[in-house]
C-alpha cells in the first residue's frame, strides 16, 4: 500500500479499508496539522479540527 497514490488510498478508505486509512493518515496528518495550526494559532483547536476531519 506504500506505493498507492493518495487518490487510490482515499477510494479504499471510502470502502472501509482500515489499512488504507492508516496509510492515508500517516502520510497526511502532519501537513494538515501544520496548516490548521498556522490558520488557527492554537494547538488544541488545530488538533481537534484534524481529529474531526479523520473521524468524518
């Protein structure tokens, strides 16, 4: 799964593939958190936003 594109992983996640979710999470969480933190200027709020994003 390491060679899959983000688009392919997203499609697999939509099919409830947990391995794909794990891979997608590990590839994207840091960048998304950095963006949220930059915009919100608050660590806990940024973490909450990212957590909500992955839960949805």
